[in-house]
């Protein structure tokens, strides 16, 4: 059945005009005609299913995970970029920022380190060259590892270690800072040292202690050496700049030699016997700087009487001439002329002593005993003492300036034996540039020997010191 398009009146299939309004109806289309001959069938409509919420969540999760993994890959690749690590280290060295630098390297926690000194040492050891080595090693992923980074001095400074993670998808680099080995040598046996908080012991003089590890830099060292005169200390800084560094630390040198009026006198230090004679001590000292040391000698006379020498302190020396004098009249009586064959006027003896003083100044400043050798009686106390004293000066940068030599008295003790009394003023300068002004009174024992005069003994009567 069809209907009028004008008024909606129902029409038979064959009617071309509406029976109600008379409007002509359109004819069937060719497709309609064709279809009118077909058997009409009813097709099942296509069903459009709506996607479930669970499916949507799963798909979204997969997409989000993929984005997360990609982002993590990008972030991790950026974080592990060795170029950024090198740039950060380079900036820290340039800015001398030790805290920032040490965030990028592994250090030996047992080794000594002064962080600021360490980073400063890198800048002075050719950091630019080390930075280039880091770059080459880290960019060459196929290269051999571990790789050693050296400074301009050729000493090993770092080791670069390669680590693969995530099944080899990523590569990380560890940089290990290498410390140096350090040992101490002393000029005395049984010396103890402390580098910062680390203690070292020297068993034998001029033999190195065990070694410790320390990174390049400056460290403070204290030393302690005990001897019969007390505790001698030192305090100084060392600069660690060698991978196998041995550092010589010297306590004050014992350059004082003792003599005595008699043989076999026992030396006492601070009232206690050393059990050794004066002759058994090649040198005395070194002495503590903050404690006075009193020394004297004791000798038993042939009559069994025990007598003491005058006491001496370490500040009363004649630059190494420690003479333990005894008041022994009998000893004076034993002084006999040696090969005496002539008498000498006192004026000649006085002039002889003044000539010796001139030669002695030259000998001291040139460290050459030969300048005064002919003035001294061979084998005498004066000869033994001064030859050793001048010889010990060879390694010391001391200078002497004799300002005044006056003869204050002269007498002939016996035939061929003279006593000349002097007042001597001179300026002493040590190896550190410290100066001491000396005013000293001495007694020279001069004897005629052969055809001339020679000095047998030199006694120090009084000394005044003035540190400038």
C-alpha cells in the first residue's frame, strides 16, 4: 500500500492519481520496479558492540607504559652521558670546588686527603691532558678497560672502570682517584712521626719507615725523638707530589763535642750518670728547645777523692766546644813543655793567638780545618776538638763574623808554657738567618814546640749571648 504525497490518502498500488485530492502520484523508479520483482527478504541488522571499560584501561596502560619506558630511556641515557660527567669534573677543577669534584670520583677512605689541596694539585699537574684522556676512554665504548689516566709528570692519577648494565643496553663509568705512597726518613734512630693522624716509626737513621697512602697535597708532620738529653721535637709541612715519595725529616743536629781536663771522667746529665766517660761521647745533643739541660763530669782522683767539674748548660757552648773543667792544682803541675828549645817573649805569644783568631774565622767560614791546623798541637785537646767541629760544619750553612779580639792578660806558667787571656766578640748567623751576638772570655794554653808556638788547650771562661 502507498499513500498520497499531497494529502496522505491511502492508495492502491496501481493508482497514479489520488482519489481524494486528484494529485498525480510519482511512478515507481526503475530500481523499485526491479525490486518489486525480487523476493523480499529481511536482513539481520549489523550489531555494533560498545568497547568494555576493562579493555580501554588495558590499552591505556600499555600506551602509558610504553611512554614511560621511552621517557626513562631518554632520561637514563642523558643521566649516564659520560660527557656530562667530564664537564662537571672540569667545572669543579676550574672553580677549585673540591666538594663538587669528589662527587664524581671514588677515593680510598683509608688514604690521607686534604680535598682543597688535592684539587689544586690536579690543576697544576696538567688537568687539561687528563680531561682529554677521560673523553677518549669514555667515547670509545669498545676500548679496553680499566684505563689509566696520567698527569703531565707521567704519574698515574686515575683509573677509569667500565660497567655494563641492563643486559648491556647502558654503560656506566667509575673513576677511581689513585693515592700516592709516602714514607719518612730521619737522621736519628728510634724516631716517631705523625702525618696528620697517622703514626710512623723510624727504626734506623736514614732508613725509611713503612709507607702509607696519601693523595697529593700538603700535610703537617710532627716528630719526636728521645735521647739522654730529653725529648727533641720537630714540626713542619711536607708536600706530597710523587707516587713513591720518601721525605727526609731531620731533627736538630748534635754538633757539640765534649772535652775534659782529665781522662775517664763520667758524664752526668741532669744529675744522673750516663755510665760513659766524656771521651765516649762523640757529640752531645741535640737538646730540647724548651728545657734546660745541665751537664757535669765527675772524676775520681788517684787518691780516691771524687770531684766534680763545673756545670755546663746547652746555652753555654762555644759553638760545639763543651769543656768540662776541673779545679785540679795537681793537673797544673803536670803540664810540661813539649820539645821546648826556646823561650818566646809574651808579646810574640799574644800576637800568635791573635793570628790564630784571624785564621780561625777563615777556617769556620770556609769549613776548612787546614787554615788552623799548624796553630794547634797535634793530638792535643784543641786539635781533636776543633778538627771535628770544623769538619762537622761542612753540611751547615753557618757564618761567623769576628768583630773584636782583645788580649786582656798574659802570663808564663812554666818554662815553655803560656796562658793568654782574651775577650772575643763575634756575630753568629745560622742556616735560618737567625743571629746571635757573642761576647766571650777565653784562656789559651800555648806551648813552645820545635821552633815555634802551638795551642794545646782552649778554655771558655765566660760567655754572654744576645739574640738579635
